[in-house]
C-alpha cells in the first residue's frame, strides 16, 4: 500500500476576526492494488474513523475517510499528526481484506 500525504490548514479568519483556529491533516492512500476494497477504516492514537455501517456521529473524533475514483482514499485527521496509522480495507460484504500499519 502506498502512503503519501499533505497537510492542509484552515484558520477561520475573516476580516480582522479569528473566531476559531484549527487545522486538518490529510493523507492520501493508494489502495488500487486491492480492487475489491469498497470501504476503509483507519486508527491512530487509539481513535478510529467509522467502520463500515457505523455513523460518523458515533465517534467523538472527526476522523473520516473519503474515496476517489482513481483508487485512492483521503484520510482526514482531527487536528492531529500521528506517527503511526493502522489501516483496514473491507470488501462489499464487510469482511477485512487487508490490514497494514503505516
């Protein structure tokens, strides 16, 4: 699995006012080597993105994953930059087809 990344920042500042200061870390993961993968979950620092069938609102963190048409997924971390990320790929019925630590 190829793991590449970028960090994007947002400040929320508008016209001399900064009501909130935050950032979102984003990593792009290439899972094209696993064509049966239909869902992805990742965990870092003992927190996880939603697993298949879970609602995002069930999680206290803002971790999420979003697929792209080119076989990559964007992983969004809630104001964190973990050293290690555990990634699980799932097939359509919901079985884990690959796990890795990146």
